[in-house]
C-alpha cells in the first residue's frame, strides 16, 4: 500500500459509510490493527454498513477505490467462519 501512496488514518465508521473517497485512508489501519478480526456479521454491518452484502454469504466485499491507472477496482474482502471474521484483505477485481 505504500507503493500506492496511501495515507494512514485512524478508522472512523461514520466516514467510511458516508464517503467512499476516504476509504483508501482507512485500509492500512483496518489491516494493520486487525480491526475486523473476530467480529460478527452484525458488528461488521454496524462498522462498515451492509453495502449489498447478503447475510447468509460468508465472503463480503466493500468497494474502496477505482484504480484509474490500471483497469481494476479495489475492494476490502472479508471472510467469515462461523459468523465471525476470520480474514480480511485487499482484492483487485
């Protein structure tokens, strides 16, 4: 993420939900602090919003950024096991 010039910011749930433009700023904090690990689906919805993720699916995606220099979109991908977050990572699609 350093190569992308991502600025580090402490996570703010309300800003994440209201401003997609600010999400890049929060990625490093979310991943470095393992902020989402072991949280339930209900807690993730409270922190990040639902963003059209289906409750019964165990892999959720949250749009982060549209990369203009390459034809990809960046997402935060969250994987659940037994209704709690087991892994989260950045995914280019």
